[in-house]
C-alpha cells in the first residue's frame, strides 16, 4: 500500500486517475489510525513514567484514560455511537485533505465527487466503510494528554493494535483491566507491573557481574 504523500504526488504529476483517486479514502484512514497509534505510544510512555515515579499508585491500578468500544448497536443506521463519531471525524479530516490545492483541482477533473445527499460518499463510493468493518475499533481519551493541552482529544485504535502496543511497552495483558460501567470507565494497568518494568533486565545484568 502506497502512502498518502506518494499517491498525492503521483496525481499532481500525472493528473487525474480514477482508480488512484478512489484509493485515497482507504489510505487516508490507514494513515489516520497509524498516526493515532504513534500518539498513543508517546502518551503511554509519559503515563508509564508518571506511574513509575509516583507514590500514590502503590498496590493500585492506574487508569490511563476513558475507553469506548464498538457495540452491536453501533452497527445500526443513524446510531450516535463510536462508529458514528469515527466516521464524522474521518469525513471532516478527509474533506479538508482533498479540498486543498492543487489536489482539489486535479480531483475535480473527474467530475462531481461531492454528494448532496450523503457526505460519506466520494465519487459514489463510501469514504468510511460499513460499520461491521470496524467491530474491533476502540477509542481512548487519556486523562493527561501532553499532545492536546485542552485534554479533549480522543484517539482511535483497533483492539489488536492496542494489545500489541501495550506488549511493546513491556506490559503483559493480564496486568490490563478494561472497565466500562456508568460508575467507572477506563483502561487500568497494574501499577506494580509498571513499577517492575526493567527489573528483570537489571537482575540479569547483576547476575553477569
């Protein structure tokens, strides 16, 4: 899969190509999720460092932030759920991307790509696929966000990517607890597991001395 910058450059140099233009939404969504993955990775580093140095999390679970997952009702038409929020954000960001020049002029050569009836259509193809394609989507809103000073930013990630991200930080999945109730919501991580990160490497180093 080509990245968005290469596809845009191809269109600028070569002109309108319908097949290439129709590939833009899928590539845009993939890169959007990749960027959110990278941002969550950075925020997890900050979170782990904060828990590691703090004394208030002794023998407790530390809450990284609010979490939302897809539910069956999110696949229903006109449901104001996670899928709808994701779709609206993607459509807004994608429209901003394709409306910038010179890409907009090149795309316009192919005809009317806007739909008055459905803003999710791009040359009569869906920008964001059917909600069933996003059954594994997760939305995270970290409690402290060094990237968003207002603390209102939400990040989207697929559940398998979230698992891999946690594992890449050295966090075992059995030390992770996802809670979603009216009274309590969050992605909780065992603080002792966080404070133990690196301990095994230190012990092995000492044994070699």
